[in-house]
C-alpha cells in the first residue's frame, strides 16, 4: 500500500505557479464562468457509467479544462478495467473567486481565494474525486496510478481526509504524456514510490 499523498503549503504554491505557467486565470464569478463555458475553454466533466458527478454540485460547476477532462477519461477507464463495475465520483471541479470567498466564510479549512495559495479549483484545472466507498485496495491502486504522473510533472495530488477525497490538479502537459503507457497497471516499483517527495 503506497503511503497517503499528503498536501503541503509548498504543494499549493506549486499548483498556483503551474497554473500561472499554463496561462490560466482565476475565474471571477458566474458571468466569467459562463463566458468561458460558452467559448469552450471549459468543457463538461466527462460523465459515463465509469464516472459520475456528485448531484449536489451545481450544473455550472460541473466543468473543467479540456486536459483535465482527458485525465478523467483515462483514469476512469483504467479504474473500471481494474475494478470491474466500479465507478468514480467527482465531488468538485471548477469554482469561482466569488464562490471561494463565500466558502471561506463558512469553512475555515477552505483554501484562499487570492494570493499564491489560492484554491487551484479557481482555474478549472483541478478536480476532487471522492474516496468514500473505495476499498483499501482501490485507494492503494489509485495512489500508485497517480504517483508516476506527479513525478513526471503532469499533475499534483493532495489526499484530503476531512473531505475524504483526492484533490488533483492537472496541467496542460498531461495531453503530451508518454510515460504512463499502461493505464491499467498500477505502479509496482517500491523504489519509485520511495522517490516521491513533496
């Protein structure tokens, strides 16, 4: 079982720096969000029998960047191939600065809406996937599948425990990936696991 993929202040700073390097702006409010959806810079979370969205998530926040959608398709297909009949649930995707500020007022654990540790959800590149309902074997597989992509700089992962989810920021370079050739097979190398750092 690979160890939990714990987040850190440095990781959050890095996620914001990567978003800036990818040229992503924070989405200000619902008008800004709807404009980006209209112009195709945000696409729907790719739901299927293998991937669903939590029904509590408002319709206009069931969107993400195109490369994040590709990541979700790859991940859900790999998961379903390994755990027949299994499905994943997206609990959070794009957010707005306006929403994040309101969230901060009622949830002291919520990330900032501004600055170098702002929530990466504000760019649309980040999604949360629920851990609730996953077996220990699934969680282990999940960690092992994500680690090589993080080591390759394609994603950043923070495993949250209060909200019980995998918080995953996906970068534009994910669509150029070549390192993760066999999506059905989780990482088995203990030496690779040992090199993962924060």
